[in-house]
C-alpha cells in the first residue's frame, strides 16, 4: 500500500500529521464594549481559530437586541472587553478536526447558549440550565464581528429560502416566544393572551397562529400597537384597571387558556391571571423583579391556575423555528424595521434608540 493510498483511506490520520494552526496571520474587525456607559468601538482582533469541536462562522447578519443596550448601560456585570451580539447568522468559514456534518459555506444560525449536554442539569432539566454554560455576546465573544467561533453544536442550518437577517433575529425573542408557547403545549385550539405587543409580542402572535391557536388577544395601551395587532389577526384589548373584564368580554365570557407576560407589568399580569380559564397558565417571560399581587386562594388554588417561568429556549426549538420559517408559517419581515451597516456609529445609534425606548421593532446589522 502506498502512502498516498493510506492518506486517502485515512484522511483523519493524515490530517493529524499537520496540526491545526494555533493562530492565523490575519485579523478581523470586531465591534466591542470596553467599558459600561461608553460607545462600542471597532477594533481589529486576531482571526478566531476553531478547536476540534468548533466552527468559525463568517457573520452575515446580527440582530441588535434590547439586552445589548442593557449591557452597554452597565446593568449586567460583564467581563470586558467583550464583543456583543447574540443573534447571529452566517456561513461556516472553517471547522475543527472533529466536526462532522458541517461544511465550509453552509448557512447557519447560532444558538446563543453554550452547554455541555452531559451535566446533571443539562440531562435532567434542559440545556439552558447547564452548570458550565455560557452565552454568546454575554460571557463569550459574540457576533458583532466579521468572524465568530462557536461549538459546532451551536449551529442550526438555515433553509435556503430564509434570509440571514430573519434567521438572526429568530435566535432570541422569537425563540423565547416559541419556548413560552411550548411550555403550555399543545397550543392548538387555545385562546392565548399576549400581554405587551412589542417585538416579542409580534413573534408570539405569528407563532400562536402558526400553532393553531383558536384566538389570540393582544393587550397593550398604545393605539398604534393595538391597530397593528388587529391588522395581523389578533383581537386587540386595551389594558386598564378593567382588564380582567375586558379579557372575559373578548372571549365571550370564557377567559384565556394562556397569558404570556411579555411586558413585566405586575398589575397587568395579576389582572390577566383572573381572566384565565380553570387550569389556565400565566407564563412569565419579561424580566421583572416586581412582586406579583395575586391572591393564592382566589386567583390560583380555587381554579387550579398556574404561574410558570420561561427561560431562553433550546437548540431543538430553533430547528423547529427554521422549519416554520421555511414553510412561511412565520415571516420575520413583519418584525424587522431596518438593517444597518456593520459600523460602530450605526450600532451605537440603534442602542441609543433602544435606551430611549423609541423603537419597538428589530434592527439588524447586515454585513457586506
Ligand atoms: Zn436578544
Ligand atoms: Zn451542562
């Protein structure tokens, strides 16, 4: 047997004779947070090198999330400097030696949670509770960069018909809305009340309809949002002190099976609980630390209602979302308001708007 034949039959063995590089000679542009309260800055960083089980993705789209504005404003204790960006889609540029099933050029979106898949929490409770987990753009350098390195297990294939920008924004709020609905599955034939009709609410509405909800109620105080909700097929319900009765009236006296708290307003959530059917569920999705003013006997026990939390989402759910997008059951064009270039000033400008609360839809960085 010649040595050439050996190499052909055992490509892995052959590759091991030329070890993977530990560094490349070129650098890539990243837009990073160096200090809280300061604008993000563009810098050149070493091109990432994939470990055996990792891929390097050339970023094509990255969503700008309200969380990123919170990070820049110093609400979270982050180890800095950090490249933000946890809503990321792109193409596989390089891969480690033990990565199977992905090839250079594949279009992928990235699950922002890094998880081990083998610890007790991963196995018994779900990957979003991993004991050694991390999050892209939070404690791992994220996708405001020309290239990002992630475990191959983070990659979710993007169907050919789904644009990078849509896939990117689906990695965060849409996925969380989907997880919240999955926690109350099956959704088919149920009445779903969405408390707060912003970007997350639009995703929740599209998904609830795609999953066969009988009726979707959109609760808000802003006329434009209520009108928009109606145009998308929801029943608009104005939020005030009579919300419980308004929800009952909007459902012919029956009440809602599920209420999704996407606004974090404790008073609104408490009123919605009282409009749930017996056995109905309030899902807490928005981050809030305000006490929830419910009466345990009257509001919960006597009707067997429940209140549950919702944290992040799973990789499997992201794959299901991609299928829903491919079949046009959901269309993210309605949730994206603008694309901006990969430029520090442009990104800081969007974060400023998020700080001021003047934008509800999503902005996405589109890379050249
Ligand atoms: Zn996000
Ligand atoms: Zn784990």
